[in-house]
């Protein structure tokens, strides 16, 4: 599908269009154009009306089939934009939901994705009801009930059912954690921004063969394996973070994220091979998420094998103020994994 990416940002905000492009390609889209505007959000179109018309002309001129906004759109903004430019308009979070739906392999992941999709859809249906109520009669069923009203009630009932099932999933995970601890295992979670190399590290430290892909959100369901180190350590690979996730999406994956928050230790994976400003942004985003919970964290700066030694030293010096005890590693070729394991053991068992 041919897509145009759009971002509205404030003057001092960094652009996130490259990350959005990676998300779009993960879903198999072809990015044919990008459009940016620096301004405050417009209530009607999010971008200014002139820029919205320019977007419509661009859609026609290059035969784009879909427009994806980096910014979160209100239901009315998405509807008005779509009506103006003649193709579907979505935001980054709907795109992420579509990626999650594609990646969801386990029953647990499918439950979480469905709950997230309904959480996203509910306010849009609510706004549709308000729109219908503001005009005379259209959409009415017998007894003055709107069709969309019925759909809204169905969504709410389904969400109640899903919450029960997800609570059961969380309880099962809690029981597994308790059983593992009774058997003497220490629980270590690998966390970090999406595509930082978490699954590769799990494979390297546990001699496993879980799926690894150079795409975002390869892992949706946590995978736990025994570390080959002599001590009783279990390592869990978890869903990747991404900057600016809304609360409703975090809530949907609560059972999965608890594997991080309730671990004895978190190894925070950071891709040090990216441009330094991106590494800093992603490190901050991950730390902000983890800071909400009292969990011990060790940072691992991954992919040092594709950074020159002088550049690596420069980057480590800059990052040392944020993550002073970080371990530089290459999960793919094994460099410094012994040092990382030493740091894990020291944090868990003491020196």
C-alpha cells in the first residue's frame, strides 16, 4: 500500500518521521512521501487547513492510498481529514495496533490486542453517537435507538469480558512467578525500546532459538528461558517500548509488562549504533517507563560491533551521565556478554 506520512510538531521537538516510516514498512507499506508542519495543533485537521489541502493535492498527484499521522488524532480530525483528501487517514497508534494484530501469535497476545483495539475504537464510536444525536433522525432504529448505540454497548460488554480474561492471564503469570521463586530461581527481564536486540540477547544467554527479526515488535508474548551460567537465573524477553504510548495501550498489555515490573532485575537494552540523539531519546523513553516502578535496572548498550572504536568511546562518554554503570555489548557476536552476566550476578547475589 502506498502511504504518505505526516507529522505536526512544535519548533523544538525532534522529528519522529523516520521511526514512523519504519513502523509503516513493518506492515508492508511503501512510503511514497512525507509532509511536516511546525505549528500548534489545529482543532479541525490537527495540521492547518492550508496544509490539509496541500496534503489532499499530494494524495491525488502520487496516487497514495493511505495517510498516516505521527500525532494522535481525535476521531473527528481523522474523519474530517479523510473526507477532505479522499483516502483513509489513521494515526501512529492505529498503525501500531495493526502491527500488533499481525504479530499476535499466542492466545494471550490476541486477547491483549483485541482489548487495545476496542479501547481505541470506543471513543470513536462515542463521538459518532454524538454526531448522530446532533442531527434529526438518521440512523434510528425502533424505539429511538441508534445502530451505533448498539455497537457501543457491544464494545463495552466485550471489554468487560476481555478484562476478566486478561485478569486470569495476569493471575496465571503471577502463579508461575511464585512457583519459579519457590524453586530458587531469580527472575531477570530484558526490557528496552523496540528493535534494540532483546530477543538476540535472550538467545545468546540461554542458547535458545526464539524468533529474531530486524523489524519492530517481533515479540508480543513474553518468552522465558534458563540462563546458562551455573546459577538459577530465568531470563524473560518482553514487548518493546516505544515513545509516547498512550495509557489505554499500556493498560491492554499490563499482564505482559508486569514481567518487567515484578522481576528481580531488569536489563535495559539500548541500541548504541543509532544516531546519538536517537539513542538518547529512546533511552530516556525507556527509563521514564521503568521509573514508575521500584525495579533494579542494568543498562546494556548493544550493537557495539557496528560502531567504530573512537565513535563508541565518544558515545559512551556522553551516555555515562545517564547510565553510569552500563555494559557495552554485542548480543549478536557475544562481545562482553561475560561482563553483562557478571553485572547481573553481582546485582542479584552481591559481590
